[in-house]
């Protein structure tokens, strides 16, 4: 498990190419991490809200000191992060299957995204 600060991609990156060759989609549950394998899945849990999402790593970054993961807008919104630029999170590997794209919160509400 890794703890640190998460941020989210600005809307201006919509459509830009990610490290794995995909076009960035603000509505997908994806993220950037410096070292985790591209294509791997990570559960991100907000320390403040208790909500969590599972995202697929498709890019590299963040490159701001202290930040451990950059989230898509959809993932950030599901965590309650869009009201601020960053939030404290814990991340852990969540497997490597497409079914791991489920986002959930402490109330058991489910959403999916890709």
C-alpha cells in the first residue's frame, strides 16, 4: 500500500496521447503513476471521504513533488476530489482484469467506467 497525495488531470488533456498510446478520456476510470505497470489496476481510497475507486494505469506521472497518482476527472469526481486540486489517498494493486473497473464507496454504491 502506498499513501500520499492524489491530483486529477485538467480538462485540457482530453484527447492527448497517454504513455500506453491511448487518447486520454476524462470520463474513463484511469490514472497516471510513475512506476506501476501500464494496464494494471489500482484501488484508490480517499482518506478524507472513505470513498474508493478502481482505476487502470494508462499514463506516467504525476511529476509534482508529493503526489503519487494523477486521476481522470471521472475517478476524481467519484472520490469527491473535484472541489480541490489534491487529496490524501491510499493506493493498492487491485488485480489485472477488466472487471476491476468498478468504483465503489463506503455506502456500497457502485459505478463503472472505462
